[in-house]
């Protein structure tokens, strides 16, 4: 392979005479004093061979016949690049497929409602705590019906263990945590839950609660339930979750005829 040399060409251009045109001047030498020397440097259209060797870094080959650069020679790591391209395309296609599947089968928001079942036991007794302080002690047991309406035609609803609390004014006197629940698709399911306490010292609130039980207005109590549910559309990739807060206001009264406490009025609503 030979080096391509640069060539500079000199051209002489005769300037026209300021006077009349002499036909014999066509045969005279261009070395006349009224001729101007014009030097034109021809610039090579192609880069030097040394420059090609400098930037090729042993990856490109210069073909002198057609004066074109060839494509880079394949490297041993090209297989990993092909695998990477295939992986990205697969992941992209998989993501699009999941999105289309979720849009086509998107489950609607479930409906949650609550209903007080019955007061199995509500007993206030006088006693003394471990410090010798006189107080009223409460033993109670209440059943609650959780009604879940799952409107999805494809997916079941997974319900995390619900949290239930009983309040008398700001005083929380009973707590309970249920178990995991499952509501089948396109069904309305009722779950039975329980909340209660045993020998809970009520102190000053206990006497007030007993007086209200004997009154016509009744004893007002508030039951609050916190529920978290989710649809497992595609494992944990597409997993819409829902938070529900339900609150019930109920009034208890002592039924002398049956010698027990009963629910005389209740009203439940979905807070959020």
C-alpha cells in the first residue's frame, strides 16, 4: 500500500492587453511583462493516509481502490450487546402487555359496609384495681358484620387484618385485630368479627356509663374500623390497594325484661 502524495499545480493566466488585440500575440510566450502569474494550490479532497492511521486505532481498514472507510470489525463483546437488545425488547413488550391486560380487566373499587351484630355481653361491676383504687370494671363482647361487595369479575379481594376500636367519648376501652380475609370475585361476602374486653378498669367513666345505660337516651359508643384491601392483578407489579375507614355510632340501653344490654339505635358510615 503506497502513500498518496499531495500535488500542487501551478497555472499561468495571461492578463488581457489594455490596447487593441494583436493576433500575433496568441503565439507569443506567456512570459511577457504584461502577464500576471496566478498560483492556484490544489487541496486534496481526501484526508492523508497518516491521519487515517492515527484515528483508525486498528479498527478500520482503508481501501485505496475505492477510497472508502470500511465498517468496524466485529468485537468479541458483540454477543452481549445482542442479548441486551433482546432483553430490552422483551421487557418493553412484557410491560405493554401487562398494561393492556390491566386496562382490559381493571377491577372497580370495592364497596365496604359495617353493621353491628349484637352485644353478647356488657357488664359493669365495682372493684379495686392492683393499686387499691376503687373503680368500675367493664367486661364486654360485641359482634360486628363486615360486608364486602367485590364487583370485579376476574380478581378476588385480599383484605388485610382489620383493626377495630371501641370508644366512649375520647376514651378507647376496647381493641381488636381480625384475621386476613378474602372476598371472591363478583360476590358480596359477609364476615363476622368480634371485639371485646375483660375486666377493664373504667374509673370515673364507668359510673357515667352505668348512669347512661339506665337512662332513656341510652349509652352512646363509637366503633371505628380501619381496613386495607388489595387486588393482586400481577403479583406485586400491579397491585392496587384501597384504604377504608368505617365508623358506627350506636346507643346501648339496659333491657330490664331480658336483663341484658341491647343496641337500640345504630348508624354506620364510610368515613374514607
